[in-house]
C-alpha cells in the first residue's frame, strides 16, 4: 500500500541569518509574514532582496522566515545556468563549499562565498510519520505522480523532525518536468 502525499513546488528563495539580515535591512528591521507555509512556523516574508553576480541578477527574491543560523539561496538548475554557476545538489543547511553570490537589500549589500544550493527534493515528516512507513531521517524514498507527465521521483530524502508536517518539496524544474502545478498529490511508493 502506498501513502498519499501533498507535493509542493518551491520557487527560488533565500534564508538569512540574523547578522546578514541586519546588514541588508538595518539593525532594527524585522521580517514580516506575507503567507504561512505548510511547515509549522515557516513563512514567506513580505521582504525580498536582489541577488547578482557578474552574469545575471534576480530581483524580488523572497525571504523565507524565520531567520536561521545560516544564509542560503535555493535556485533551480535553470536559474543557476543564467548566473553561469553550478551549485551543488544539497539538503537544506548543508552549504559548505557551495556557490557564492552578492545579496542586495534596502540598507546594504553583502557578498557570500558559499550558500547557493539546488535543494534536494525531500519529504518533511514527523517521527510518527517516519515510524509508520518504517524509514529514518536521511533515507531515500520513491514518489509516484500521475497525470500526462506522471513520473517517479527517486532519491527523495526523508527529513524527520517533530516540527515538520507531512509534505514533499520539489523545485520548479522538477515541477515542470512532472507537469506539477503549485500543489498536487503524489504517492510515496512503499516496498
Ligand atoms: Zn522543504
């Protein structure tokens, strides 16, 4: 028996650590909530930044809050190509030796030497969810989608945390490849 899952397409976005946020927005600035996301406590902020290198620039890059302990930009491979960079495919938070970028906010500009990644597709789940399907954090799963461009996503990372809720995240390239709109349903293939 397979288990149904909601698949959400994550567009490019940025996470900021406090120190960098203050350099970009000023010392007393605060992130404000535009829209709550499916993961408890996480939100798309009203605040955006620009990011650039010598080849390309993207404006209005949405900040996903709350602030984190690291600064990270998540792009699709298609977007990375426009910058002529080749960021590694990584689990969120694992930014060592990833690509660099210049970040521009309303009050300042910073340059990061690492922090740009392509996010590995993943499923957020609680420990209870993980036990139910008999997997542990870091395990790789298969997810099947339906429709005209239906496909099977392999190597979907299980991310287990008490604060998560059952949902799969893919990027815009993956969404387009599978004909998946913003939110759609898939099935975790259980052995
Ligand atoms: Zn996610």
